[in-house]
C-alpha cells in the first residue's frame, strides 16, 4: 500500500471516528497542553532546553577553521533531534557550502564570528560529459581539492541558454574529478563549459525550522567570480 493511500485511509478513519461521537472535524477541541507525539509536529511543546554544541577555532567543544567542523557540528545536532550550533568568536575559511539541517539553529557571536571563502578559480573542461555522467575532465588540474564545492557552467551556442550545475568533488585522479551526483545536462566542449570553485556559504534545501543568526558572512567579492543569484549568494535556500 502506498504512503499516500495509507495517509488517506488514516484521515478518513479519523473523520469517521469524530463523526461517530458527534464532533465535526472543524470542532475539535483546542490543544492547550501539547505533548510530543511521534509523527505529529503541529503541537510540539516549546522545550526549555535542547541539544547545544559550541564550535570555535580553539576553545569550543568542536574546533576547526573550515566548513568541515561546521558541517560536523550541524549534522551532530540534527542527529540529536535538533538544537543549536553556537559559533564562538573566530574565522572559518570555507571551500564548500555548509548545509543546514531541519531544526538546527546556527548562532554566532556577532561581528567577531566570520564565515568567508578564498579566491575562486575557473578551469575549462577538456572532454565532453553527458547526462548521468558522474565525472568531468579538466584542461588543468588547478587547485581544486576533493571535498570542494564547484559550479559547472556552459552556454548553449544555438539558444544562448545558460546551464549551471552545483556539485561537490568526491574523488579525483589528476584532471578527472568524480562528482557527488550524476549530471542532468550535457556539458560538451563545443559550449566551452567551465568548472568554477563557486558555492553559497550557507545553504539548505527541503529543510524547515532553520535559523541563521548573529554572524558575519563575507563572500570575498573582490577575488570571487560572480555567481548568479538563482544558484549562489552568501545564503541559498530552496524548498
């Protein structure tokens, strides 16, 4: 039985039960003392305390200066049911976007908490890549590392349509880079496709109850190529 069919039958059953006792669906009593109930987050209580992790360059519970420690902290808090990642004063130099998770607050210590990135690099592709390919070949290996966030871009020579694909490098052999997901576009050398180390600093997709508060984001504009606002920016949220 599909999930949608089960959900429909459950809803029909609930309405039938209410009707049996003479209570219309829109006349259910107001919830005044919510309890945590598995599968029902509409009436989640406002808890006094949730899981919290302090992150610093040197004096936190987790320490580091890159996106790796930030991502580790966010994933840990999400795995503990949600809560707060508190960034102490310090600076973090990112090579990829930090992905936010549902129910996690990312809270800094004001202007003294800085998330930034290094200069971007753009390299032409040396070979065609097709739909579902999960690797690309560059003309020059450059300074791209495994784990880096990249943007693959090309312009259709006939229509002028711009293609932008965001990926993460998961493995490499010389000029060949493996991506975290397959392509859903063609990247043919006739369209002069490029690979750029471009990414949003903070991002989330298909997430809810996300908070970003009291920190400074610096996209290093003078040393970074423009990244179309539909795909980048310091914060990119979607769905």
